[in-house]
C-alpha cells in the first residue's frame, strides 16, 4: 500500500463544501479528513453530525473523523451513524481509552487515537494492539494554516519503531502544517496517511497540487 493523502476540509470554502469535496476527489485524494471541534478541548468550533451526514451523500471517499472534543464517548455513535469510516479520539480526552476503542469498533468503524505535540507517546502503549490508526498531531490542534512543529517528526519515527517491534499493523496518520514544500519530511519519517488542509484548499489549482503531493509521497 502506498502512502495516502487526506484533504482536511477545515480550510475549504464552506459556502461551496460539496463542490470543494468533489474537486479534491476528482484530483485523486484518498481520504476526506473531517475536523470536529467543540470549543473546549480546542479553542475553536466546527461542524456536527448533521453536516457530516449531508456531505456523506456526495462522495464515496472514506471519511476520517477527527474528534477534537471533550467526552468523545458521547459523540462516537452520532458520527458513526452520520457516515464516519474512521473515528479518531484524542488520548488526552479519554477517560477509558480501551473502552472507547472497543465501542468504536463495535459500531463497525475503524478506531483511531490522536496525540498532541506535547503528549508523550508512552500514553499510547495500551492502545497499540487494538487501534487501526494513530494520528500524530504536528501542530497544536484548533486551527488550520499553522507551521508544523519539527519534533513531531521524531514522534512518527518512534511510533513506527514501536509498531514494527510489536509486529502490529495500525496506520500512522499525521496532521498539521503539511504542504507540498515539506510533505517529503513526513513520508520519510514513516507516515502512512498524510493530511493537508490549507496546503490544498488555499492553493489555486487543487488538481496540480494534489498530483505533485502524490508524486512526492509515491
Ligand atoms: C488542526 C486540524 C487539522 C487542520 C490541518 O487542528 O486537526 O486537520 O485542518 O490544517 P493545515 O493542513 O492547514 O495545517
Ligand atoms: Zn485534523
């Protein structure tokens, strides 16, 4: 499996959300990354399950729902029902991570765990054997268009090392500050899925930029 590219719709033009998603799908992205923020876990607000349900109808691409919310357990089912394929919760927001992962899987969805730049990867240990995805945040979550934090590249490398030592198969996704100019750093570090928001949606020619990104990550 080659390295996959995900478009974060946080930086899309929300007045034309359907068209924006169709445009990146046509240009060849592999995932739609949907950022859910609650104004508590992060200092920003985005969308809820109703919007996810409505965009589910216009694309067949898998949805990677990134829950940047407190008490994620309350919202796993609504986002699963709305059409999320991967449901990713933050390790910092979970009271009983193993139970949350189990609950996501019981709904027939892939389970992801996200980790902030300031959180030590030892917090992920218990999750490794049960998750489908680890999401390494390369910025502090809350806003698109930030610069990536360099030490997060080591985090990707260390998580990959742990995965390979344990003989596990979960995917490693990375999110924040990734653009055509620096995407090679993240693919070389060992990411399997690379998210880009403003690096795609704030560019003039989506098709050209996506093609270039995909050719770099192989
Ligand atoms: C940040 C979000 C990211 C964001 C990435 O809190 O989780 O998914 O949309 O945007 P860029 O690629 O612009 O940093
Ligand atoms: Zn995200």
